C-alpha cells in the first residue's frame, strides 16, 4: 500500500469559499487551513453548512467561488479520474455510517480495497481488514451483518473502513450523532487514537461539545457561512462574544 511520507504545508487550504443552493447562500467566504497530522473540529448550528463544507472538500459538491486545495491538488480543476485518485487518499466517515446492509463486516471493509487494487500491492486484503478491525476493537465482528451491530459498533466499523486505505486526510461527518454519551466519548477517543497511529489530518464536523473538546487540536466556529472564530477549545470556550457563547450555553 502507498505509505508515501510526503507532507504538505497545508493538507487542506480553503480561501473565500462560496457555495449556494439557489437563493440559499450556505458558505459565504469561508476559509480554513489544516496542517498535516492536525485534527480540526468544526462546529455550527443545524443548517450552517458543516456537512456541505466537507462534501466540497472531497468534491462531492462543486463550489461556486474560491480556492480549494486538498493534498496539494486544486479540487475544482480535477477531472473525474483525478478526483477518484484523490479520494483514495481521503477517508470519509458518513454521518449514518453508510454500511452496505447485504454485506458482512469483512465484505464492507474489502469493498474500498477492491476499488483501489493498485494501492494495496504487496498486501493481503485479509490482513488489512483484520488490522483495521483490531484498531477499532472489533475483530470478533468480522463476519457479522450490519443488522447484528449496535449503533456504536456500526460507527466503529465505519471508522475501520475509513482507515483501511491509510488515508492522509480523514473527514468525519457528525461521528457521535445518535450515540449515548458514554459511547460518544469512546468514539471521540478512538478518533484521537487513529490520529496518533496513522498521523492523518482530520476535519471533524460536529455539534457535540464533548466530541469537539476531545478530538480537536483546534476548534472552528462556522457561522453565517464564514469561519467566525477559531482557536484552542479552552480559548474559544472562554470568549464572551455572544455568537460564540451561544454554543456553550
């Protein structure tokens, strides 16, 4: 598998990003830099554009205006083939886990490997699947179907599928959504463990304060379509700005 140690001044570099859906202006000049190996938590109220942001980052939504550089590549200018190549280096955890119901855990994890055979030359798919499951503590679930998994287990399996290609960047869309506080804390700590083990940069989209505090080296508040404020969680939490304060009350 490609374990190229190449680094970038910014794994993600966003400038003056605009995205609208008809008359709904979701992103209005958003900017963000994510350094190699850094976890950035992005918080915003419902409908603020958090999920739209990471879909733009991976090219699932075309942008209207601005600069969007991911892993050194100018995303809006990429062809379909080039986008597919970029996505092989980017892990995306969907909010609902997005496991294939008719496939076992093993088959769910093998799916991305089959799509990118050139990246796993010299590796056995079985070994990669077991390694990913061991890293999320669910090797014993390898032959179960999604219907046999709890909500927390599904999140862990989705994490395993996200990291199996050893991505340079991971995008998490509400990773603790729908989980009880104890399981949510476990998933948040697992995200930190993955950061340390794989040294991958991450953007964590969340409305969960505990998740943002645990996972984020830096916290960004998305408000009115812009990067309203950013800093370490403790610094942002102490701010008296009414917009910022509303997230902590």
